[in-house]
């Protein structure tokens, strides 16, 4: 046997030995048994983690569905009727009383402008402003004041609910305490929630209708929290406590922004009042000098142009210094 044949035989023995070692080593060393035991041990925990993930996904789906339903209801409520506008303003008027008020204000405004100017066009403008502008502005003004009072008192009402739940009282009893002891308009709104529940309406729907009567972020947050808690469960007292803290922080931020922007608002007021003030002083001192603005055609066009530019400037300044939280 020559050396080349011997070398081939040795290499073949090494190759066969390597293959046998690779195939039999996991069995002989116990790695297969260890891997099997690891799989058996990790199986239940993996299944538990999968179950937890499935439950979390289901809960997120329920929350998303609740938010979607609430958003759809809010979009449907964007178109308000006259009765809803009057209710949001906190007035007990009927539709007939509102129209009578519009007619009275239109006649009074038209007569006043007719007496002051002696022009029928100005009288017609007064009828339009008094019939459509002033009553709508009055409703909006009353609504804004009512919403401000509600936003100030509402966190205190939430604190009453939180303390009552922690003391062991049912949610309905806490709502009755607010409906009897809180200040207006919170007291009246919670009284309507109690009455709606008495008629058989669930708490989530009764709280959701609060936003129809009080279109502010505080009422919207309250309706969303109650609706989600009714669907998914959880600690209601902790959730309402967090909501109360958020509302107070929003109020503090709003007051801080208002304080910081007061200088800009004062500057805007001075700039807006400067042209008419200067025109009045010029008219008092030298009336013949400024009378050309409303006696000549070119002066009238100049007054209209200046008024339009002043209005645009005031609106831009108002947009720059008003912040919504």
C-alpha cells in the first residue's frame, strides 16, 4: 500500500468520524433533552403573553370604538337649533319670545339711527343689525359667560365625585350631592343628568348629553371618561381625579397666557383706537380741515378704504393675541 492510498483512507476515517460526531453529539451530550425542557417551560409563559397581548388589543379596540362613536355624535351635534342655542345661553326663552325680542330691538335700533342720521339707508341698516345682529350677539355673550362659570366650578364637582367614591358612596349619590349643593350652572346640569337617569337613560349617555348643553372641553372630557369607563371598566375615582387635575392645569395655563398677553392686548387696543381718536381731536380743533373726508366723493372713498384696512388690521391683531387651550 502506497502513501497516497493510506492518506485517502485516513481522511475518509476522519470524515466518517466527523459526521458521526455531528449526528450523535446532541443526543449524547443531552442538548436535545435540555432544548425540549426549555420549550416545555417557556410554552405556558408564551401563551400567557399572547393572551395578554390579545386582551390589550381588544381593550384598545373598545376604546377606539368608544371614541369613534363619541366623535360621530359630536359631528351630528354641530348644527344647533334655536332652542339649543337658547338653552346653551342659560335662558328660559321660547322661540316666540326670541322673535319678539328680535323685532323690538330691530325697531328701536332703526328708529335711533333714523333720528340721528335722518337717512333711510341707515335706518334699514339699523333694522338689520337690531333684528339679526344684537340678539345673536346677546345669546353668544350669555353662552360665553355661562361656559366660563361652568369651567371654574366643574373641577370642584369632580373632586366631590372622587371623594364620594373613595368613601364608598355610589356614583348616583355623588351626582345628587352635586345637583343639590353645587353652584350654577353646574348644579342645574347635573340635575338634568339625574333626571335623565331617572327616565331610564344610562349614565354614559346622560353624561354624553352634557356636552350638548355645555359645549366646552370640560364637559366633553367628562362624557368621554364616563363612556370609556362604562365599556372597559377601571378605577373611576382615579380617572376622575386625573381629569380634575388636568382641567385645573388647563385653567392655570389659560390664566397664565392671558396674563402674559395683556401687554400685547393693550398695545393692540391703543393702536386700534388711535386713528378715530386723532380724527375726533382734529374735528374738535379744526372741523373745516377734516370735513372734506365726508363731504367730497374722494374723501368718502378714502374713509371706506381706511375703515377696511383698519378692520383687517384689528382682526389680524386679534388673531395673533388670542390663544386657545
